[in-house]
């Protein structure tokens, strides 16, 4: 499969509910041309208030909701507590991805699992257009992770709800094989998302392999664009969104975004890179990202 | 409450799922200005193929789906069988109101009840933005009707699904009190919809009272606009859509539509008046109805 | 839609289980060219042993199973009792349509309902490729019928099981509108099957309208081929099988079969016309019907 | 199928639990040669104490249980109340058929239905080797009957429990077609038992047809042996037991028994004919019936 | 039991659903002579994208589905995610074995368990003809494994679904007794599959015993054909398929296949050996394997 084919790879699911909801995310909101621009806000649970220090205003979830509406995002990703308290006046004005599981980062991640905090019926009740689910790929407790995921998947099937998977390599065994950021780990995560039936997968930028990675990855010599294309390909028909990670300056953000879209990603998940900026700056940067998306219709 | 207030009366529910879905119907699709333009197709079950005789092409449900998409309707109303077989390629391109109950008109309507054929979870699974429910107001078997409705309403509550009620006075007792079309019967139906928690109600045009109607309706001397305003008022915060009934000529259809919107209706349900015409004529008339709706932003 | 289009109308459902099972019926067994040839055996319950008088050997269900296998039928339709006791050695050698409901003909049909005797999970357990369901269209007790059907449909959805509907106009109200055999009644039944989500519908040959039929049917002047095409069209994407009814001579059977296939039917349901003949005669006639089906690939 | 073949027709079901329990009835208890000799005691509920007038001792269920054990019956058929109170010391010494449904004969039988009084799990708990179920074939309320039966059948399937069906033509519609005792009615009942998946069916002796019977039965001219063979054949693989009905003298009883077994029945159900006699007489007659059964190994 | 008897050992289960589905796999698809040729694709989850490096085209699941259809395989084995996304157009054209459990290989296998990701009802819904289940025989966590398996088995019983067991010796305790590949470990696995009610078992080629194996295996001196016959015998009436493992050259693959079939295996599971080749080469090799199967009708 060539990059060009990959780039046009969107195949909506046959199931009408999943299809209608994904259609809404891809064509009815956000850039509206088959690309995705998602504003995530799960960092308060995952990292604590730490991430709001650079921009205390962002500690009030209204900030992100306003940004999501005014910045015309494809969706905002929120956990159940924030959705219940803040979504009200914004319901219907920006699609919701209800993040179903999560945890704090206080214990270390050696045996990471991400427990379910809300269910697919909550997502339906709140009018969400997808659920978000974190899977710690390769965790020593992967059996618990996968069994929990299986129940979510079955509910999504029954209710026509798309699944956006946060596919994160994590845990002691991943560390022993080169760490969570290598192309080995990310590429495996991309394939796992596809094997498990995710509709969309959120991945981190794949780093170079290192000496601890298994072959054939250890010997792989590819630049970042090639690595990005590789993981997009490994995700198969699961649509890929890359996330921006920690805050960077405007040019770096736009550069990353461009690289990701050129590599065949369907979309972008930028959180801290946007809401750690003052509102107007965040909005301005969002507009430039929209311009980029406009050049990559899928 | 004055007409002007009535006209601006839209208050979206607080529950975020209902809110998001109604928002979509009112502002995200169709005229997009708080009015509703709904294309119904339940006549094949309710009346048999009879209604397709004037325009055989309309017997193929693809006709109505294309009309709904190209005519930018707020929603199409379909039963489960048609939705399952025909919605696929249109999913996400026009909102769906899944009609949950129905029956044939072969037995007479003396003891009419409308049995449930699909459930609210089917609506969720198919990505519907509302369910449609026929209530035969005043039927001798109203206890069965209301109990069945109660289960639907509870599911809608749990899943954040708006209810569009086809509130139809029907049955032997209604006939004995002047028939199903009088302002007495329709006005009662409007209030029942509000009492039972419908979010939107579809009503027929209220006719003059007759000698069989109970007082004070029997003595009521109001012209059609006044009767229309009366039933809109009786529906309270339940949004009213009037339906067009059997086919009429273009001028008559537009006249009715104008009367309904001026009376404070939120929307219009035109089925046979549109799809009993050839496609291009139906589309042309739809455009003129859009122009009318544009003048009645809610 | 022209006849030619109708004839090619097979659109397998998107749901993979329904699709796989229908594919098996249409292409993996029987004529194998997209047509259906079904051997029904529910007469013993519906009519009693009466139908076995002309050929007592047919009272032993082994007769029909051997005929179904040796005659390469697309499927045999059996109720749970016969399937449990006789299918064993034939399982996998001819597809099974498990008939889920039925009744005796001892009471009259004024208020006919057909109670559920087995469920969709029984069909799965027995390895059936479809369920058969009788719906008495227009019965005064249609509400019970439709509610019972709704549960069957939901299970079929959940388990990927196709539905073959025996859509039979029946009951006092049907009699008052011209009887169960008129084009009015059959045409309505065809549409009801489509509205209710049947995948395949078994219909009787539509007779001329009579004075008791409602308009526009009462005035309809169409020959049999036109009436057959009409009901095929009214069934939309629901595949139509016509049944042969009571026994006729070979030439008459083949004539009917040809008429049905030329009118756009997907298949034929011949029971008494085959198994009321001695085995070898039945087999010989089956072969001639195969030849006919071979000329009508869908 | 010839009589000889019919007579050897026993085919135990494949399901191991049903097979083990039927094997016990056919070969482990009673005559032990594939024939069945069943002692029924449901008359106290069905007819009231009337039937105990000729032999008041039989009003104490201990009488029948002792007779069943000492007379080496294949099984005793009891309702839940008698089984709970009297079975204790006899449990394991004679197989139990737990009769699941029943009713009084105080109202007339025009709309007869036989409600469930115990369930299949009761039968398991009591160690029964089969359940007994009365089906009123052709009752105007057959839909209720069949739905109730369907649940029993499903439980029997799940729990490996054989079903002995008391297949009784009954109700206004049966009366209108010649009454409950004609060969028309009994023959239909035999087939219904087979269609519904009964393992064993208890039938009454089929009487000559009369003018009210439908054709082809009305014109049937067959002697009793021929009629008996006919209904055995209509029951297919369902094993037939004929019941003796009201009390007769010894010679008449033995005559009936011989006729039944020669006609291909698997067994006999004699209640009043035995327990309306003093214990020792009953036992003596039982022994002569055993001798008869010994000549008809299946 | 002699080899010849073993080779003819196919006894289809009595339960009609299991029987019908296995009949389809054995006689309705693939070689069609009672042998099995299965194309597995669970390596993407079990090993990551590593296995697609030799033939990147195989990373697109369409490759394997086309190969399965054009190569006339008995079945393709897929997990739920791939089945949902890719099966659609192929449904009904090649039987599906839905693989129910799986895991990544990132953590080590000392305490291996394979969590359930989909259920038997998913398999029914997708129209699968069997489920695939990995059991890590001898894992320190075998209690969890077996309990999970027990639920799957019960559902298979209820729904008539055959079980294909991937019986893999695995875990610290297996390593301590000579490792996962010895005849000791494989022979035990074969018997476990039979004991647990698998219909078909997929085994690896049994290697020579080593000094860590328990007696009497430690002292066993058998060549490979003898070891293969031994494990086929240990599997009793569970049909055995041997899998080819990592890629080999054509001659070696055919050699292995011949050895396996001569030893009494019912079938072959070749994955990487086929889809790590370019499509046409894979198809050509498949054809030669078909020729081999043709010589070993069961």
C-alpha cells in the first residue's frame, strides 16, 4: 500500500450507528474534510494539576470547552466527571469523546492498568459520538486490560459507538525492550489497536529503536517520516491520530502537525500544546492547524 | 404567553444527551435555525403500498433517503426494517428518527393500539437522533398504550434520547366525541404529549369542533390560525410539528406550511406531499419550504 | 425500478453473519446461482396429517430430508420437533430454516395468531442458516403478533440470523376486505415484510382484486404476471419466494415456477407439490425446477 | 413404513441426558424390554375425588405408589403436590414422571388451557425421569398453550429431560369438527406431539370419524386396529402410549392392551383400570399386562 | 488403534449445530474430503507487526482473506478486530474461525494467560463456523485459563459451536520440564484438548524429549512419525491439525505437511509459511498442499 492509498484509506464501518457517528466526527464537525482535530482533557486525572501551572485558566474546564467550540474541533475528549459538570451548555455544539478509563500517575507504571470509570451507556446518555479507551499495550497485567476492553468493545458493538483507543505501550516488559517511545513499541501498539477493533487510534510519535528493542526493529534505520508511515500502515483500517505531547513553540507544533498529516495520519490530538497557551493564542494556533488540515482532505 | 414568546420558546433539555441530539436536529441539520423539517416514511406499514400508486418510484426507500439528503431535511423518520436495509450509505448524512411502533390499517381503529416493533437501544445502535412513537390518544386500550410508552420513555431517559410523539386521537371513544380531527381531540393530544414527556409532538391540523365535542370546545368559535396557536400553546415546552396529510398542490402546501409556522410551530412533517411528486418537483418544493423556514428562526 | 433491475436486486446485508448465512443459501446450496429453492414441512402442524394422505411415505420426515439432500434444495424448513428428531444425520448436508412459530388449523382464523414455539437461539444451536416466521398480516390481534415478532427480530439482529417471513394476510378484517388471496392483501403483506426487516418473504400468488378490496386495488386490472411483478416490487429489498400451494400436475407446477421467476422472484417454495408425489417423481420434478432456476441467475 | 418397522422404531435421542433417562424408563424399569407401562395419578386434580369412589383406598396416594413399585411400573405420573408429600420413601424405587400442568374440570372445556403448576427444575430436583405435559390440541387458546409449552420444551432441552405429552384434542373448535375422540382429532394430536418435539405421547383410542369431521377423515372407513396404526404412524418417532380411560373388566382391559401393543404402541397408561380395583386385584391384573408387554419387545 | 483406524476416525458430534458446522469445514469448504486446511492470522496480535516484515503486503488483512478464498481454504482464523473490519465482502465465501482470546508477546511467558477478547455470541453474530481458543497448557495460572475456558465451552454447547483449541504448553513449569516443544509437553496438550471437549486441536510438531522431561517420556526413543502418531492418538476423537510454525522453503513445507497427514492428522494450519510469500507464490504452494490433502481423504 502506498502512502497515497493510505491517505485515502477512510472506510467507514458498515454498522450504521458507528458509521453515522464517525461521519459526524470526520465530516460534520472540525475541519469537515475527513480529518480529525481533537482536544483532549484527561491530563488532570492522569498527571494531576501539574499541567495547569503554565496556564492556570485551563484548570477551569470551561476554558477547553470554549476552545473546542470556538476552535471548531472535531471533538473534545473528557472523562465522566468533567462531562457531567461542564458539558451542559456546550452539548451539541462540539462532539464529545467520553474517556472511559484512567488513573493517576502516583504509583509507577511497571504494572500499569487503566481501570474503567464510566461505561458506554454513559457515553450514549451524554450524547457522545465516540468513547475513548486507554490500553496499556504490553503491560504485565495485559490480561486484565484486555478483558476489561472486551466488555467495552461488546457494548460499543451493541450500541453502535465508535472506539478511539489511546494505545500506549507501558510497563516493565516494555521498558526492558527499549521503552515506550520506540518504533518497536509504537508499531506494535498500532497493530494491537487494529487487531482489537479500534476505529481510531491515538499514538505517540515513534522514536528510533535502541539496542534493547527486539529484531527486526533493532536494526531498523528509518527517519521520522518513514517511521510515521510505518505505524500508520500497521494500524491498517484503524484511523490514526498522532498526539503532540508536551508543549512546544508554534513553529514546532505546526511542523509536527504537518509531518503527521503527510505521513497519512487522519488527525491530530493536541492538548497541552493548545490549552497551556492563553485562550487567544490557543485559538490562533488552532486556526493555523485548521489550515493545515484543509490541505489534507481524506 | 404571547405568540412571539411561543415562537421563541425553544428550551433545550438539561440532560446533555437529549440536548446534544435535539441541538443537532434543530441547528446542525435541516434549516439549521431552530426549525424542523422532517420527511416521514411510515406510510408503507400504516397504509400499505397504496400511497406509492401516485409515484411508484417512491416505493423504493432510496427515493426518500436521497430526497432527505439532497433536500437537507432535519431528519427522516423510518421504521426499523427500512432503516436496516436502506440507511447504510446515507448514515451520518441525514439524522434519523427511528419510528418504534406501528401497525397495518387492515383491522379498524376502534380499539387501536400501536405495538412496539423496535426499541430505544435499536435507535442508539443505528445512530438515530430521536425516536418516533405513535400514541393513540383516547383509545379504549389506552392503558396498554401508556404502559408501553412508559417503558420507552424510561429507556429514552437512560440513554439521552429525545422522543418525537405522533399524538393521534383515535378509537371508538374519540369518534363518539366528534372524531379524531377536531380541535377538541387535537388540543387534548397536544397536552397529553406534554404531560407524558415528549420532546417534540407531531399533530394534525385541528378542525372546527362539532356537536359531538364536549364543552367548552363545542361552543368554540375560532379560525384555523387561532386553533393552531391554541394547540401549540397546549403543547407547552413540547415542540410542535404539524403534518401535511394527504397530497395537495404546491400553493396549498406552502400555504399550510406558512400558517403552521406563523402559529408558532417549530416544524413541519411533510411526507406524501413531497414524495408523491417526481423527485425534482419534490426537491423544488422542499427548497421553497426551506425559504419559509428561514423566515421563522426560533 | 424495471423488472430487469428487480431481477438483479440481490443486496446482501452488511452484517457479516446475516451475509454469510444468506450467501450460503443463495450461492452455497441449492441452484447456487442466487436463486432459492426451499422445501417446506410445516404442514403437519398447520394442517394435521391430512396432507400426507396422498403419499403416506411423506408422513415420515426422513422422506423430506432425503428429498432435500438428493434434490439439492437451498434449504428445508422444519419446526423444532422435526428438526430435533430427524436432522441429525443430514446436518450440514442441507441448510435448515428453523420455523419458529405455528399453530393448528382447528380453530378458525378470524383472530389468528401464530405463537412462538422455538427461539432464535434454538436455530443457532441447530446450525440453521435462517429462521422462518409466520406473520398474520392484518389480524385483529396484530399487536400481539408484532410484539412477538419484534423480539425475534432483535435476537436475529444480535445473532446475525436471517429472517424468512411467511407473510400471510389473515383474519376477519382481511376477509372483510376481499379475502387473503387478493392482490390487495398480498401486496400489503409484501410491504409489511419489508417494513419489518424480513430478509426473505414467502408469498402466495396474488389473485385478482374483488369488490370488497379497497381502492386503488379494487379497480386494478392487471394480469397475473403484472400482479406478481407488483408484489415483488412492493417487497423492495426483501427477497421474494412464491409458494406453490396445493398439489398440481407437473406441467402446471413448472408453469407457475416459470411465471414466478420471470416476475422477478428470487425463489420458490414447493412443498406439497413435491412431497405428495412418490420419491422418484418428486426428485424428477425437482430436477426440472433446477433447470428453470438455472436460467434465472440473480 | 410397515407395522413391523414401526414396532421397532425406538430411536433414543442423541442428547445424552434425555437418552439416559429414556433408557431408564424403557430398559431399566417396568417390563424392561423397550415397552412402557405407566401408572398415572392426575385424576384427583382433573376430575376431583369422584374417581376414588369405587375404591376409597386409592384416595391415599400411597396406594398408587405401592402399586407402582410392587407392580414394577415403568413410571408413576404425579403432580407436584403428591410427589412432594408421598414420593419420599419410594424415591428411586419407581421412576417419576412429574406432571407439570393441570386444571379442574369445573368450568367447561370450550376454551381449555392447562396452566403450569410446576417446572422442569422441580422435576430435576425430585429426580424425575421425565415431565408430563398436557396440551389441549386445537383449543381456541392454543397460542397460550403453545407459548407455555415452548418454555417447558426449552427447559427440557437445557436439562436433558424427556417430555411425555398428554396430547388431548379439546375445545369448542374440536367439538365443531366431530369431537375430541374421533380419528381426525386424535390423529392430528399425534402429529402435533411429533411436531412439537415430545419424546412420548399419551393418546386416547381413536374413534370412528363422524359427519362433522373434515375430509379426508370423514370418509375414512377403517377398523380400530387400522386407526390405531394410523395414529402411531402419525406420531413418527414420538413413542406412543395409549391410555385405557374409564374402568373396564379384566378381559376388556387386556384386550385393549393387546390391540394397542399390536398396533405398534410403545406402551400403556392404565390408571383407573388398575387403581379403582382393590390392591391385590390391581396387582394381579398388572402382572397379566406385564406378560403381554413381554411379548412385544421393542 | 492402528494408524489406519486413526486416519478414519472422524466422528461428527451428535449435536446438530456442531455437526452442521464441522461438516461445512470438513466437507463443504477447503479440500472437502474430510481434511482441513486453515489459514491463521493472529500473529499481528501475538507477535506484533514483526511477521509482516518479510512480506509487507500481508500487513493488510485483505491479503490473507483473498488468499483464503482463492486458495480454497477450509477456514480463516481471525480475531474480532480483523473480522469486523475486513470480513464483510468475503463473508460466506470462506468459513471463519473466530479466535476468541490472545495477548501480546511483550511480557514474558512465565505466567502466560490468554484473556478473552470476544465471545461465542460474537462468533455466531459474525457467522463463524467455529471458535478458536488458545489454552496455555501447564501455565502456573492454569486455574484462570481453565475457568475462562469453561465459560466458553458452555456457550459453545448452548449455541452448537465447535471449538478449535490452540493447545500450547507454556510457562515456567513447562520450561522446567523440558520446554514447550517436547513430545512430553505436546502429548500432554493433546490429551488436555480431548479432556476439555475441544472438537479440533492445533498442535505443534512434537520434538524429542530431553533430560528435563519426566519419565516415561525422558526415555522415549521414537522418530518424528512415531511421535506425531502418538500425539494424534492422545487427542482421541479430537481432530488434530498440526501447524507449520516459522517460514520454510517449499520442499520443507510440503515434507512437513506429508508427514503430518501420514501420521493421521485431520488437517494443517499454515500461516507464515504461506502469507510471508508473495501472493502468487503462496497460492501456488497452497495448490500443492491441496494435492497432498486430496490423497488423504478421511
